[in-house]
């Protein structure tokens, strides 16, 4: 791509195919000068990511051919995306920008975006110390179906809390755990995420922690290959929950440790997430497991 300085053919092919296969979840528009593509924009409906309520969407990517710059094409693209999003019932439009991308920040500011009341946090996929050990017997119970390579011979398992890949039978309990924390039932959201985890191998990693044979917590992440102009391999951790009856037992740390191990095996370098700026307990948790503020600004615009 001329705009980003590096080609991302694989990313755009995958995004376009996903949009074609699931048109209700995506918006993709283009501006043409004759038969030449002068600009494009991709947006994805969030439907519950990061614990959000209500219908929102994120701008995945936007680009304008440099030969067509300063013609207002970027604003025309956003206007068309927003028109479709309103038709789909979306009320909030989001994006993220690195803090030093001044031209892009100026573009979003002139398009009506403002700083969102959310923090973007990030960490590398380095191993969390003193949480994992080698145990072939336990590994046999923790096959990672989210990895295209299957369960590696040197896979790691947890000392005290069994963590395994999500199963179809876990869905009801995951929805219940989340509802206890969020105060709302997000059945459609988790049904869609479970379908991604079970039917789109190598795209999503979803794990469940067990206590006494029952799901006690869960964590979900998806692998990104270029959202918001990023060209390095990155995962987005968008859902986590622990049953209220099992809190205070370190289950959240075990889940995060296993997630980092699985993502590192997939050659993912970093993980990011979002959290409301005033959610002190959740921010404290992320800090305790190695997350730090990212050099990125979360933006939003009401529709």
C-alpha cells in the first residue's frame, strides 16, 4: 500500500473475504476515478467487544491514493461508511491512532472524532514468570485447537488451575459469567465469538479455566494483521471473565499466562486491549499481568 509504506495484500484479502461472507458485520466502501480505485474504507461492527453495550463499529482501515490527495476523498469515504452504519443501527463509531500520527489525528478531528473515555493497553507475549510448568500428563488435557500447529510437544500447563480451549458446551456458562460482571446478557456476541473460535482456526484463541470440572473463567483474543494501520502481528484481547464464586484464586492470572503462551506459539509479538478509563479494578488487574498504556489514542464519534 502506498499510504502505509508496505504491502498488506494478505490482510486486505482476508478482510474483504470476511466482509463478503458476513455482510451484516462489515462495511466496505470505495471511491473510483473511472476504473481506478482512488480510496477505500473498511469498518467492522463490534457488537460487544471490550464489554461495550449497544451497537458500535470500528474503522479498520482507510486509504486514499496519493495521486488523489487533497480532494476530500477521505471525508467522502467516512460519510458513506457512517451512512451505512446508521442504517445498521450503530450509534458509536470508533478508531485508534498512534499519538504521533499528526496528519491522521487532524483528519479524524476534522471528521468529528474526539478522544474516547477508554485507555488502550498493551504488553508483549513474553512468558509470565512462575505461573507455568512443563507437565506432559496435564498437557494432554489442554490441546490448543486455536493454533494451526496443534498442541506442541513442549506446551506449558498451569500448576493449579486447568486451562483448556473453549468448547461448544461452554457457551451458556460463559454468557452467565459475563452477565454477572457486565449486568447485561450478550448472547449474540459470545455466540459469534464461539463460532469464530471453533470454525476459524488460527484467527481466534479462546480459553476456559476449570475448577472442579466446571468453567470458572474465560479469556478470548483474536489475531490481527494490520488493523488501524499496524503492520506487525498483534493480537487483540477483547473478552475476559471470572465466576464470582471463584474470584481471588488467581484464575485471571492463569488464564492470561496460558493466553500469552498460546499467542507466542502463533508468533504473535504483542497483545492489546481497551478498558474504560475509570474501571480501576480492571486496570489494576491488567497492570498486575504486565500491561502498560499503549502509545495510541482511542477515538470515538456518536452517529
